[in-house]
C-alpha cells in the first residue's frame, strides 16, 4: 500500500503574501509619485527656460549703456502714461520722481486720484510743487462704476479722453520705481505692427527682516516663468497701441471687470496681435509684507487668472499636483525606509534629486539673469535673495496650494479697502461693488500691494 503524501497547508505562502503586496504597493506608489514630482518640475522648468531665452535674446551686455535692442531707436510715439491712485503707497514719491525724469520727448502723465480727500492727492500736489513739470495732468475720479473695480473706473475715464494724436497708452502702478529709459523701453516693441501690447516683469527683492517678503520672492520666482509661458501681462508696467485700445473697446470691456491685465491676452488674440515681454522693464519691489497679507495677495493674483485667463485649469492642476507630489514624497520616503523597501526609497530619492537639481539650476539661472539686467541698468551690484529664501520653500508650496483652493471658490475680493462680489455661476463673470468708501489714511507697506 502506497504511503499517503501530505499536502502543504500553504501557511508559509500565505504569510509572505501580505508582505509582498505591501512591497508592490509601495513600489507602485513610489513610481507614481516620482513621475508626478518630475513631471510637475519639468513643466515649471520649461516655463522658466522660455523666460530665460527671452531674457537672453533681449538683454544687453553687462557693460552696455543701452536698455535693450531698441533703446537707441528714435521710435518715440506720442504716449500717454496713466497712473491710478487710491491711498498713498510707501513708494509713491519714488514712483512719481522716476516718472518725471523720463528720457522721452512726446509724452504726457495723467494721474487719476480716487477722491479729493485721498492722502495720495496731497503727496502728488506737494511733489509737483517742488518738481518742474509741464506734461502732468491730475484729475479726481468722477464716475465710480458699480460693475468694476475703482482702478478700472479710473482707467475707463482716461481712455475716453484720449485724442487722435495719442499713439500709445502706458499703465503704471504706484509701487513701480521707473528708470530714465523705462518709457522708451516700454513702447519700443510697439514699433512692430503685429505687437498690440508690451509688458514688463515684476520682481520682488525681500528686505532681510520680512518672512512674508522672502516667501513672496520664491513664489514670484516661479510665477513669472508661468506668466511668460501663458502670455499673462502685468498692468504695473504695460504699454498698448492706442488703435488697439480703441478698436478692442477696452474701456467698455474693463467697465465690467475687476482686473485689467490678465484678460488682455483674449483681446489681443481676437485682434490678431501679439503680447511682447520687455525684459529690461523688470521693476523691483522691496516692500515688506506679512504672511497673512501675502496669502491674500497670492489669492488675488490667482483669482485674476481664474476669472480671465484660458490657462487657469493648467495653472490650477499644476499647482495642486505639484503639492500632492511634494507632500506625498515627504510622507512616503520615511515609510519606505522603515519598511526596508530600498527600491521604493531609491525611486523617491532619485525623483526628488532630479526635480530639485534641475529646479535649482533654472532658479539660479533666472535669479542671475535678472540681477545682471538690473546691474547693467542701475550700475550697482544686486544681492541675491535665493539662498536665504530657499529655506521657506515648503511653506511657499503649502501657501500656494491654500491660495489656489481658496481662489477656486472665491466669491468676493477685497482690494484696497473695497469689497467686490463676483458672480460667475453661468460662465459670465459679473462684478458688483458693495460699498464705496474713500481711503483716509496712508497705506502701510504690508497692505499697499496692488
């Protein structure tokens, strides 16, 4: 009689199945996070690389006295510069002083003050009493539309007053400190008939004592690359052809909006015109800002994109996915190490090293390129804030995610002390100003960001 062979119970096999499943699950998660981290970094670096090419093409040599390739041109169209004021910004005197010292022949500065009792009005009067000027007009805002921001009411007022001799309109913000060749640099791209508008770039140089300003510097370091890639203009330094302004009926369009710059791309596309970036018009802001004010500032920039730019979904998805990748990697790495899953840990470490390495490379190049332009323009060495600000990177990523989620659901916006309701439920954005109140006090640095 043949002996009966005992069949294996499979206990050893079943004991190893959960462990093998955990290993595979961690590997799959690590691959997913690695691809996500590298993919988001690649998109951001692609945007930054495009801006670097722009800076490289138009930047003068370090020892050059010209602002850009057009600076020596005789192209100086009749130009109107519009400055809208609500509240006395900390840098208002420097802004006005720089504007009055422009190396430009045929131009006029039009200042629109929100209210006769606005503290900015006395600042303007005092400075104009000391400085010689023959081309400055100061007006009080007459009509405050309920369907747009106060700034756009002021711009609509001035656009309606443009005469036939005006060939270019340039917008400037009160926190922008211009240099003598700024106006020439801004209108130079308009010499190309295919260019409808030209925009400068905003650059933040944080003072050493401001945590919020350091985080804003890091956020802007990434944001300006995306702005260039997506064709987002900046109204703080923006030149437009007058014939485009009139044919596109911007005055009527802006009378139903909160912000004027981000929506400009749609109008340019309809007119078959391009937006040109002016690398030499990199305008530096050195104001301090608190962390709470920074969240509101970033949220307002993102709300602008959500309401008026076709690339909003790309901006939102990239911001959320990059946050998921960063947070997921930071959480998954210690789990992989504790479970001795060296393959998963290696994947995460490699992906993180690649993303951080290339991102740091492009960030350093961008910071260096902009500082070289500023040094050539101003004749003095510019200090980098990249190293001392980089320790806040995780906090900036978290702040950016919070601002993105808030901007996506935002139904009201507070801008310079005025609240506006936003209704976009049916796809059409409608703005309603709640209550008008004039500003009675000067703006402190933390709340002056426009």
